[in-house]
C-alpha cells in the first residue's frame, strides 16, 4: 500500500513505478472492499444457517455460500493485507543470521512469485474445468462452482502484483540507503 513516506518520497515523480504505485493503491482499495463484503456475507450466511437449523428448515445452501464467501475473503483479502504490509509472514531464518541483503530480498521475491504463478495457473485450470463441465453445488440453489474457484487465480495474480510493488519499493529503499 502507498504509505505516507512513499507519498512524500515519490511526490512529483512520474513513470512506471509511480503508475504501479497508484495502481496498487486502487487494487488495495477494491480488494479491501470485496473482502469486507465477503466477510459481511459470510457472517450473515452463518447466522442464517443457524436460524434455519433452529427452525428445522433446509439450510444446505448456506454451507456453500459460506464456502464461497470464505474463498473470496481469503484470496482477495490476502491482496489487501499484502499491500498494507499486514500479511502474516515468517521471516527466512537466514535473515536473522546474516541480515537483510539484496540477494535475500531477491530470493524471497522469487520464491513468493514462483508459488503465486503456480497457484494462479492451478486455480485458472480448476476454474476453466468447472466452467466447461458446468459443475454446480449439490444443494437446492445449485451455485456454479466457478464463482468460488475464480477467486484463486484472481487473488494470486493480484497478490503477485502487490509483491512486485513491494519488491521494487524495498529495492529502491535499500539502494538509496547504500548511497
């Protein structure tokens, strides 16, 4: 996400990094909106499922809605948290032994991007397969399954853009600290 220090250090600059920075700010805004909406829908669906169960009414459709909302919340929410720097992470053990060097920054970026590319491609294949086979849920509503599965390639792709932005920002900061 664009922080206050980023805004002041890049003020007046143009070019690809500034465009990427502006684009990432918009992506973070929309990802936060989508994940927030998913969280609200998930909460409402869980409450409805409980209420329907109390009155002994069919609530099987709420389980699928819960799953759909959870997938969107997780994968689109990951984009927003990554851009805001609030994502759960585990530091590479080497960085505690040898410090944060530029080569370690490159290694971290390549590992994350490699994972996200494989993850996005797998999610894309899964989504296309669901669309081609007209896969639906088994409940009364019969939701198209691709609606949930498409959150995987979208989330992974946007998360990759967020990681690219963070890598370029950190690289720029480490280069300016050296000089």
